[in-house]
């Protein structure tokens, strides 16, 4: 990469394209670690029947 604009474009595009998979992975890890502890998991509220 010879020009600064090419480098900056590569970094910005990489950040924008890499954000989705990282966000998805962190979200799945968070959900798996908090099964049964979330608001949606409270059976008294009747929300668990809607999610299934």
C-alpha cells in the first residue's frame, strides 16, 4: 500500500465489515452465559411461551 488514502480506506472498510461477526459472536457468548438469568427467561411473565 503506497498511499495513505488506500490504507485509510482499507482500515475503515475492515472495521465496518468486521463489526458484524464480532458483534454476533459476543452476543451469542453473552446469551449462553446468561441463560436463565435474563428478563425473557422469567416464566411468571408468560414470555417464554411466546419465544418457543
